[in-house]
C-alpha cells in the first residue's frame, strides 16, 4: 500500500478519499487504503472514531499515525482519550493502546477547516449528534435539508463532511452546500440508546468510504463499498467477547432473528 495521507494547499486535489468510523477494524481500513491506492488517490481524510471497538485499536492507531491521515476526533475517540466512565469497549481499547496512541487521540481537533471543506464527526458543534439523521422515540428518519441547514448555520464551507451515524448519504442544501457522510469503514451496524433506543444497519458487511471531487465547479461525492475478510473481523470480535459486534461485522445487521428464517 503506497497511498499516504497527502495534503493540499490552495488547490483541491483531483479526488479526496473520505473515511470515517474505522472503530479499530484494521482489516477493513487496510482494504479501503488498498482500494484508494489502486484508484491513484493520494489525499485521504478521516472523520473520527478511529479505535473504539473490540478489534485492533493499537494496529489501527499505528496505521493512521504512520499514514499521516488528517483526522478529527470523534465522540468515541474522546471517550477513549478522556474516559468519563467505564464500559467494556473503552476498557478494551485503553488496555490495548500505548500512551502515545492515547495522546494522539487527545490531540485530534474536533473539526478541520481546509479550503472549501469543513470536517466534523457529528455536527460542526457537537460530536455526539447525527447531522443527517434524526433519532426520536418514534424511530430514525432522514433530516429535512432545512433541519440540516440549521445545524450548519454560520459555517463557511461549500462542503461539510460528517460521520458518526455510519450511513452513507449526501444532501445538497438550499444555496448549494453539500453535506456528505461516507459511511463507516469498520462498523456496518450497531445499536445505541442515545438520544433514544435505535439501530443502524447497512445490511451488508462491506467497508464503506467516499470519494469527493470537484466536477465542472460542482462538488460530487461517490460512495464506495469494499469487500474484505469480514469473517475474520467477526471471529476476532467473538474471541474478544463481543458476539454483538461479531454478528454486525459478519452481516451488516444487529439481530439475525429479525432478518433470517
């Protein structure tokens, strides 16, 4: 794999690989980096939540640092770097990481503004709120573009790149601003209880990322799904005592009984 994090000054690259939510899944990350390299793309960014998960947080942190991939700090990066409470995943990640990896997480910025782009994890002002999805006791729904616009109000950017909800999506706001989520590299499905109980399921176990480009003065975002050895990832999660993650990694679903006879 020869692709590096890359950088750009006043000129946007021909294409930018946008990654998010690796969640310690080094096998998925390496498969995505190989795909990026095969496409001749040098510039890569990451939208947070690099290591939180029962897989390979240390290897993932080392790969991200080695590649020099610009990254924002996700809400679960924050939990690992600055633990406010204990849970099994935080404890596992911190037991695997070295001090320099925790320091790297702690020093990641909450947002990155570069040229016409703003990178964030959740919203530009809150790493724990979904930007493109709304969660309520009634369920999960896509936010109306006017709701998304309210959450990015005052942000000077032509493109806002976000992660956090693991769902590939892109919305063009009134006025032309593009808001895009590349989906998750390493975690295709999960359940959460905040702000209300809900589940996110991509339906397949592929690693996901996006390619951002500027075509004829208009921003475009191509969604990419990459096959990798998700059975090996699922087996690792199972060995580390997380059958819930194992099922999600192998199927892209959170509950086999609801989807299989």
